[in-house]
């Protein structure tokens, strides 16, 4: 493949950004200073206004895909039933303390792995508090083997991981055996699209052997099914232990730019780009399209959940039996907290603004009390220098190169989450828990 001079400059800029992101992740997302949440019966300071999202984690999967570093274990029914029971207890306690939420996002793992337990959990939440929207994540086989019609009226949005309709990629990542061929999965997914009000399909790219043409083919299969939303994830290797396993599947990092252009080409016209990694069906009018990733406050429950409100980052126990034990002992599911540096939060805003396509000084200032140049002197010079942003009257807009830089920032964000999960798995049990373990 040949690149023009301006493309080579972009790749050099992207490589230096990779280096900088890795450095930032290791410095600002270290959990070395995370502190165990004291369990001393003191009242928690519950915010008066609702937190945007209650995030619920279901850490079980039928199959463990080679590229995935999310918190999950191989499914065992007795453990999963005990887990759901503890989860409901934790949610009841959180609501009883006075926490309120606008939306519920149930992520995994595979949230539909025990549909009766999932239904019981959603029904309980809806009975206890007012919720605007419930989103779930699932795999395609659920729509063949499960009873998704039972979710009618309970789940508003379903995000289904397809990753690819290409059988070679499905086989290499370990998904073909459990979820079936690309053709079969398209069939299962169309059932979901008929049943669930809003369906998002997760697709991945950046696999070894993929070309711009094969990516366009893959996404053409996706578009043919007319999902409401499509999320296109560049395969992210993270910076931890998972890197080696996922790395065997990955293409060359420099292919990401032509691959990103192929994604845009495949989806243009029928889909609108909300962010360089999320697309919504073009109905000729904007659709509400909210994600856990958009930087809003989020309260996490369940083993392996993260939450963040304000500058506080909260981590739940990654050890499933230990999580169940904690809840049974009426302790908090959250076991560690860490204060996040304001700089890291501002960088998250920058990623969202870049991805959204507009950097507006007035809005940013009203939100943070700083101008863009006060908050990001180096970043703004870099973005202007590489042609990632352009001034337009009183604001800046993101160019196509800027969309690509935003996509690199997004993969940095995913790597950061991966790094956090890796450290969270190693966090020591607090003294009180160690005592409990001995009982
Ligand atoms: C946690 S999974 C849950 C979806 C569901 N369990 C499934 O796989 O069908 C959510 C999404 O994360 C994305 N994902 C997982 N590992 C990834 C990686 N290493 N890089 C980029 N995206 C990844 C996949 O697109 C996946 O659908
Ligand atoms: S991609 Fe989905 S099914 Fe595969 S291991 Fe991750 S959470 Fe489980």
C-alpha cells in the first residue's frame, strides 16, 4: 500500500499519540493510590439529583473470546444464580440509601445468560424506582436459543456483539463454534431487530488479513439488517496481560487509517456518524443515542463494575465469590475508591468533543471554567499542527484526520479501562474481608 506525504505525517502523528496515551494511562490510571472503602457504618453522601446511569455487570459468558479482556468467567449456573441474588440485594440497598438513576445499562459478559434472573432483576428495579431506559448487552445465539420475547416491555435497547460476519474471523477469535457462521448469526440478529425497540450491533475491525474491501463487505452485511445503531470497535490490545493473546489476531497498527476510511465509506448515506466509533440509522432526524462511555456520571454494581461520579472513581470486587460474600455481610459492593486527576477528566472531554466534531470554547468554559487553550495548551497546538482541527468563526471543527485522532484517543480509553481491570483483579482484599474468607 502506498501513502502520500500527508498520510505519512498523519501516521507519525498517530504513533507519537500512541506513545503519549500509553504514558498517560500508566501515570493517571494507576490504582497504586486506590483506597479501600471504609466499612464503618457511616452514612454515605448521596447526591441529591439522579446519577445518569446505573451500570450493572454480569460477568458470565458461554465462550471466552480471544480478544476480550472484559471481566467475565466461564458460565456456571449455580454460581450465576447466587450472583444474581446478591446483585439484587446490592441494588435494593443502593436504592434504599437514596440513590436515583435516569437509565440502567446492563453490561457483561453476557447479560441474557440466565434470562429468568435478568427479568427478575429488571422487574425489581422498575418496581422500586423510575427509570427512563434499560439497555442490555448480549450475544447473537441468545436470539436463537433464548426467549427474547420475554424481554418485551423490559428492555428498550439491546447491544449485540457480532464482531464480524466473516467466518475466518469468527473462527480465529473463537466465536464460530458457539455462535455459528456469519450467515446463521445474521438470521439470529434479524429476530432481535424485529423484537427489540432499539438494536445496536457491535462490529470489530483491525484483524490480521482484513483489507478495506473485506471491511466494507462485512459492514454491508450489517447494513443489510438495518440495525438502529452500529458500533465499530478497532481491535484494542490493551497494555496488560491480554495484549499477547489479542495481539495474535491483530493487523498492523498503520492499517487503521485506511480501515477507518473503509468503515466510513461502508456506512455513509444510510448511517450518521455520531462519533468515529458509533453510527445511527439516518432517519432524517437526530435519534437519542446515549452511551455509558459519554462521560456522564455512572454508578456501578456487581462484580467487576466501575463507577464514576464527580472526581471519584469506584471499583467493585473482581472476585465473584468475594463479591457475593461482601453483599451477604451487608457491606458495600464497591470495595475501592480512587480520586481521578482533573486533567484525566478534561482529556476525556477532549476525546468526546473531538469525536463529536466540534470544540466550542463557550460550552467548554461554562462546563469547566477554563478555555480550551488554558486546559489543553499542548494538545491544541498538536491538533492544529497535524491538521486535526480547523478554526471556524468562534469554535473549532474536527477534520477527517481529527476524527481518526479521536478514534485513536478512543482506543486509548479502551486500553485504559483494560489497564484498570488488570490492576483491579490484583487489588488485595481488605483486612475485614480476609477475616471473612477464613470463616
Ligand atoms: C463486553 S462485550 C459484550 C457483548 C457480548 N458478550 C458479545 O460478545 O456478543 C462488548 C463489546 O466489546 C467489544 N470488545 C471486546 N473486546 C474488545 C477488544 N479487545 N477491542 C475492541 N473491542 C472489544 C466487542 O465488540 C463486544 O461486542
Ligand atoms: S466478547 Fe462478549 S462473549 Fe466474548 S468473552 Fe467478551 S463478553 Fe464474553
